[in-house]
C-alpha cells in the first residue's frame, strides 16, 4: 500500500527546504538528554531520565526522557516527542528554527538551505513570508524614526512622559509613522515589494486615482507579533488630538486578531514555568506590567476573549488571573472571559483595579509595587462574582437582597467542588442571617440545570490529552500493545499490516498505524526517533507514550494473534450488544417470535466469536 504521508525530498517551512537526510543527521548528532537538561533538572533512574515536567505544574516527576530512543514523554500531561518537538514547544518556535538551533549544537551548517523567498516560493506560504518581511522592515523603519530622528521626538517624549523607559521602548520595538501620505509605500516599493500585495497585507490603501497611500500616518506604532515572534500587524495610536484614536491592521492572511495573544511569544515560557498567565485587555497594560517585572502577561488587544485565545491559555497554564479595566464594562468583560476559561478547566482569579482605572493608568498613578500587590490579592472567581453581583443593588432593600441571594446561589450551584459550594453557602448564610437548610434546599432546585455534563467541542478534543489512571477495554489495550510492538519491529508491523491493515477501532490508533506502515514502506528500519520526525503534532504524544511501554522485544506470533483477535472481534461484540437491545425491545413489544429469532442469531454470533 502506498501512502504519501510526507514528501521524501525534505522538510519545507516558510521558504526553507531542508533535506530529510540532513534532518536525520541532526537528530543523530544531538543527545536529547543534553538538550532537555538545559531546561529541566534530570535524574537517571534505570535506563531513562526523569524530572519535573516543564509543560505543567507537578510536584512528583512524571517527565521521562529516553536516551536510547531519543524521545521524551510526560505521563502527567501527555506531552511527548523528540528534540525538535521539545524545542518547538518550550520556546514556541517553528520547526526550522528548532532545526537551526540543534544543527548549531551538532556543528551542521544549514545556511545553504535558506532560499530567497521572493522568487523561489510559491503559494500561500510564500506570500505570507513576503508579508512578514514587509512588516518587519516597516517595524524597523518606524522604530528608527521614533528613537533616532527629530521627526519622532514628539512621540518619544509622549511615551517617556507616560513612564515607559528607553529599554522598554526598545524591547517592544515601538515606533512612529510619519505624517506623510506615502512614506511607508515608497520605502517598501524601493525594496521590490508589490504594492497590491502590501494592500492585501493591510499596510497601504489604494485611492480612486490609483495611488497607494500609507494606512498609518502620524501615529505611535505598536508592532503585533504572532506566537512565533514574527511581525504580522500594527496598532497605531494617533499623536495629538483627533479621531480615530487607534487604527489597527485589518484581518489579513497573516493577521487574525482572535487567534493571537499580544506578547505571548515571550510570555509562553514564564507562563509554563509558573503555570499561570496574567490576562489584560490591551497591549499598553502588558507593556507597563512587563516594565514592572511581570513577565507572564498577555493581552487580547482590546477585543473580547475568543474561544481560540482561551484554549491557548488553557494549554499552557493551570491558572489565569484576569486584570481588566476597573469600570463596569471592564468587569463585565472579565466575567465573560472568566466563564470561558472556567469552562475549559482553568482556575480563574480576578484582580479588581480600584477607582475605575485601567491597569496601565494604575501603574502610572500608584507605582509598580502597589500594582503587584493588587495582582497578588486577586480574588477567586466566585468571590469576584459575588462582589460584581452586588453592583447596582441596594441590599438594604428586600427585593434587591432576595434577587442578589438568588443570583449568587445560581452561581454557587455551578461550582464543581462540594467544599467550595459549602464555603460560599455558609458565607451567604452568615451575611444575611439565613439558615443553611433553607439555602441548600434552594440550591438543590438549581442542581439539575447546573449538573448537566458539558459537551466537548471538536476543537477541544484535539487539544493535548490528560492521561487518566483507568482500566481500558481489552481491545483498546490490544491496539496500544500492537502499536508499541510495531514501532519496535519492522517484521511485527508487516505481520499486523497483513492481518489488520487499517481496521484499528480507535481513530488515533488508525492514524498512527498508517504512519508506521508508511515509514517501513520507505525502507526504514525500526527507529522510534526517526519515526517521530514524520508524525504530526497530534500523534507525537501517543507515540512517545507507547514507545515507553514496558513490553518485551521478543513477542510471540501467538501473543500478536491474541491482540489481533481482540481488535478484529470488537466490532462484532458491538453488533452483539445491538442485537441484545433489539431483543429487549422486541420483548417489550411482546413480539416474542422476533425476540426468539434474534436470540438464535445471538447464539450463532457468540459461537463464531468463541471459535475465532
């Protein structure tokens, strides 16, 4: 069977083409233990090394590194892969950048494989790379104007007057767009960038007379970087009076605001280490927070938290502290964001900024130490909700008081922890001199509507799994063991391919089996590390976990046959269960002839299964 899983010519990424043999040479030349030891303290136990996982908070080491197989796997959060994967995840960098870093360790020169993007790349990837290049050039141009020219002096004075240091301005590469109609258009055109492409990228606009003019003029420019650190957009604040105060890059092929978090490319590692993220509404809040020494801060850039942004935070942090503006609009937005994050399993806290200020203003008025104190005093989500529900109510008035108690009870009913429920019910009882029995009786009325299991979306199912300690069905275990042996032995893989092929019952198992078959069909011998390079991200965790299963290298044909029997018989057992339900339904209808016929069919099916 021929499976075109991956191009054999090489690995292609954003204008680069690295031959497969070079990737393989890099993999064989570096020791994954040395790579990971730069980030994780590892101790040898038996054949493998163990340490605390850098991708989730834990006190007992569950992060395993195999020097023999050159892979890692965390039995706590499911993270897994090879040296390339580790660097990509821990640093938030693309494959090519990880390859370059590992190549440098191995003394392998990759400079020959860097292509000239303009003219050599085709399709969307090439266009995206050109757009990023244009944004990067323009970012440097704007920053130079701000910091080193008289034209940008007024903008520089404004930024420094609001408390941002030269180091902070440089760190965030803040710039100034001159008050000229086509300064950026002329600069980019002189560097051979296509003006129609620049319009598509949101950097220029086309007038009715055919002229191209700059989108950003007389504005302080804040570059927006994606999660790999590439410049993909801008937000421009008008210098002086006028409207609109802010002009942002439009949605483009490289910039989708709802998919990005400002400063995430730098905050990713601190967030993972702390297992906590500090979430703001705007980039100015992040800049001031970072200057105050808070390096785990990100922002939604003035828009409501999107589902994708919430999922990004959940994948990297156990706790999210929300710090939005202190006015009513900010608190309402904080409530909505908290609900989203809580639904995904995040522990949520809310820092309430007093006096209706936004975080940036608060830092300027009261200083960084006091702001850090406000963050440290952030309320648990339920406490925040109780305070927020008080707003606009006169609790001395009976109607408002009863409405408040009812609203709070409904929110308490949503809490997953019985201890938390009891704590807040008692707090409510003490404050309003109510009996616990009355409150609990009222709470029980909301139980049905709050205890419905949350449906898991298709996107959530693809996120990194959490491994649970539970017994798996026989067929499930059999598939896992088959795959583990297949990764260790070409002969076993061929044996399974002939008898099972693609008939694995678990979708993830079918996909991994297909990659294993293709790997051996390309002529490779058993090598888990080499296989791992060819796997997509969503399969690497499974593969790394299975490769570390304690299975013998010498597996008998009979043992394999038993596993295969469980795999192939599972659909038949499902059919048998369906027959059982049909029989029960027929008996319920008092259709005993049909029930007898189904019973006979079931006996024959059981005989076939027992003899197979």
